[in-house]
């Protein structure tokens, strides 16, 4: 008896964006490594890539995620 069952069919109302096929899917049709989600609505899943771009840009510009320059360090050698 397996401890965990492999879930092959998603629940109605769960939306995903497949990175391989570049399409929205209801329920997980593709492997987890190839998709974003779940999203509450189809519209949210359609905007998955733009949301990811926005979040990446926020992260790249967030000083809390970058190392502070060390004191006394210089670019001259």
C-alpha cells in the first residue's frame, strides 16, 4: 500500500500555466516542474508569466536580497 497517491487529475477550479506548452490548464495536466500554479481563476493563470516578471523585477531591485558591500573593500588591485 502506497503512503502517497500520485495525483494525476486536478480539482475543478484549479488553474495552472504550463511552461512547456505555454498554455493554461484546468487541473495539473503537466508535471509540477513544468508549471506555475495553482491559481484561483483562469484569468490569473493567463497572467502567470507577467506576474513572474514583476516579482523577479521586485526581487532584483530589493536591497534586502543583495549582499551589502563589505567595508574597506575597493575595486583597485
